[in-house]
C-alpha cells in the first residue's frame, strides 16, 4: 500500500501544474474563438458590401447595354433625318 501511495504522491507532484496549463489553454482558446467571431462579423459585412456593389454594377451594365442598343438602332434614322 505504501508503494501505491508513494507512486500517487509522485504522480501528483509531477502533474501539479496541469490545471494551470489547462486554464491557460482554455483562455487562449476563448481568445481565439472571440477573434474568429469578430473575423466572421467582418467578413459578413464585406460580403454584404460586395453583393451591393455587384448589384449596382449589374444594373449599370444592363442600362449601358440598353442605351448602346437604342443608339445603334436609332443612329441611322437620326442621320437620315438630319440629311447626312
């Protein structure tokens, strides 16, 4: 029994700092988790802004294409009507 008690005492002495190390690791994990949460929020905002810009660019290109088609179709009529 004394041998078992002696070995348990040695085991306790060798691992006496484990809870502190675990606490430190837990704190680092929580810190990294917080950073990832903030990063995710930032990425969500960037995605929303890019989506908004994409919609505006799409509408602008559609409008420009429509104007170009109208100009292409009506330019000959305008030139004939003006006597060129």
